[in-house]
């Protein structure tokens, strides 16, 4: 599903991953993080695709909201498990969306 974001500007966090062979607890934690993110101040939406490379984009009202999400205790615990178990590699990119447009048929 494509997130229904507000009029720009807003922020996007792009989280790209390559998973390891040990994915014990990964799916449950991923679902929990999505539920928890939706409860955070400034959360606007999420889009995710997982194949050879996983890409999740979350949208936020402000940089401060992104920092608060990053520092959430449960999110920090999940990030630490990701580093120690689930990911071979990940990259986080934070962007300001200046303009967006789309099409729907």
C-alpha cells in the first residue's frame, strides 16, 4: 500500500536492509515496530517491500519526531537485535520531501 502523505514538506526515513540467515523473531518484531511507529508523534505513514533487498520508507512531520522514534526504548532494542542477528547490512537515509506527486487509476 502507498502511504497517503500530506502536502510537502515532510520527512522520509529510508531503511534499506540485507538480512542474515538467522531471522528468528524477525517477522514478529518487524510487525511490532510498525504498530509502535504508528503510535509515535509525527508519524505519517509507511511503505515496505522485501525481496533481495528490503526497503522500508517511513514518513514523519519533523526531524525531531524521527529522533524521538529512533530513541524509543523498544525500537532501540529491535535495532540492537538487528545488528547482532538479523542484518548482514543496513543503511538509513533521512530526507526532506520537498515535492511529491502521483497518479491513481
